[in-house]
C-alpha cells in the first residue's frame, strides 16, 4: 500500500546502526507516517519518486516514534 515518506541517503554512502548488539550497514533513512504497519528486519520495501522506483531494498531496522516512523534501509 503506497504511503507518503521521505528518504534521505546516508551522507557517507554507508552508515552503521546497532541491531541486537550487531552493527548493520544501511544506505538510507526513511521517515514515514506513523500509520504504517510495523516492519521487521528483512522485509522488502520499495521507495517510489514521481512514479519511478528510487530504491528497492530490505529493512535493516524499524522504530516507531511519536510523530513518524524511522526505517533504516
């Protein structure tokens, strides 16, 4: 189901985030509306921009915040 989000590439190209005590590389951070379903590590996501696929990858980490959700991909 398409939902609005904002994808921001990691400045250095690859960043690291700790997941269950393990450092995991990610290439972008996605800020999504809090209405999305919880995502699990390994879930496939597709980021679209103007009708074209901008990014298709797997979730590295998911966090539900007060005003938005954070998705490391």
